[in-house]
C-alpha cells in the first residue's frame, strides 16, 4: 500500500485533528480484523508467534490486539523470546563475519526448549517460562514463571526470530503475525517521496531522543547493524506470516517531522547519506502539531504522552 502525498498534505492543512482521528479509526479496524482472525485460529493452536523489525510499533500494536482479544473474552500472555536465550558459552556461541559473538543469531536461543514449551501449552500442560539475566548473560530457572493456558487463553511469543523456519517449521499450527511499517508515500506521478524504512528510522531517532536522551548520531551509528540483522534474520521469514500487519499511519510522518528534522539538521551535512535523503523527503511533507494526536494513538509510542507505558 502507498499513501498519497497530496492527500496527506491537503488533510493536514484543512483538518489535522479530523485527519488524525480518521487514521486512528482505520488502524483500529485493522487491529479488530487481526484479533478476530487470531481468535478464530485458537481451535488450531493457542500459540501466537509475533515478529517484526525495529521501529515497527510492535509494542503498541500488540497491546491493541491484546485489548481487542480481551473484549472478545480471550486472555493473552505475552512472553519475550529473549528469555529463551542460552547462557552464553564463548566456546560454542555463533559468531559473525568479524569473529564476534553474534547475539542476533537464532542459534543463541534454546530452540529445543521453545518448541517443547509450545507443544506443552497446546496440550494444556504447565510450563515454566525462564528468565534471562542480561547483566550476567545467563538464563535463570530460579526466576522462572509458571504458565498454563485455559481454553480461552493465548500465549504470544514475541521476538525477532519468531517466524524463523527453525521455529515455524516445527509449529505449523501456531498463528504467525508479522508487524512492520510497510507503506511508502508517493507523489501524483507515483514516485516514492518517503520510503517506509525512513519512517521506522525516524521513529527510532525520536524515541531514542525522547526516552533515552540520545542524539540522532547515536541512532544512525547503530542503524546499519540493525538493518543487517533484519535482512539476515527477519525479512527472509516474513512470508511465513498468516498476517502481515502494516503498522504505519498516513499522518505520522507529519507528526514526526517537527521532532526528527531538527535532530537530523544538527548532524554534519553529508555524514550520513540516509539522513540527507530523509530530510529531502520531509521537505515535501506538511508538519502537524501533536496536540491533534490522541493519547492512545500508535504514534504516541514514539513521541510520548501515551496512555501506554513502554
């Protein structure tokens, strides 16, 4: 799907609050449709495998889907697959091309335990979800939490490797959900004005600044490695998904513009070519005051002032 630059700019100029409400309402309909498909699938499996790249709005989108499921009488339990990391052994840990431990490799996970837990949950048995202690780089079974699913309960396992073949292959009945900002902004000739990866990067730049106090240089330095991990471990497996959920909103480039443009303009010109490209894209997009944005809008995950906490 692509968004029309003209329609965005016209809407922002004429009725920004109404435009924001319209965008949120359309997003809510997508959430409702996804929740309905997930609910119908629980006869097949109580496991949901959720993945998506960085800056995809997974946190808020997953929360909204969970809220919708709860309205339907279905309780959800979200588990980070990070807790299934193996205790790091430098002798056997997977390594990248540079010879460093590749912490993003799926083989850092205890795949065997994950698959066993999926099967046990679908059989109505109790599992003990482990806790990974990142400070100590080891998994703790002492801090594990018991989990047993009833007939109207679902477990959402979220992680970058959730849709990887090594997991999906042994759990074909699990519901598979991929969340990402997937829409470009195009002009009247169909030429791309703003690419969807730029939106994800903009989200990260603003969120890193708002919630961590980090400048754009901090985020942009990490971005190539983030993209490398996505291309290796996330994008190749998105076709495994039962639903590819587009988490972009037509209004958010306009909302993010007043935040991200000053941060990008503070960088030395030419230091990051992608920053210069993004600035050229924003040049053609009308800015929008975030006072028009509802407290429960997805955009709030990145700019703050949300009813959710992250």
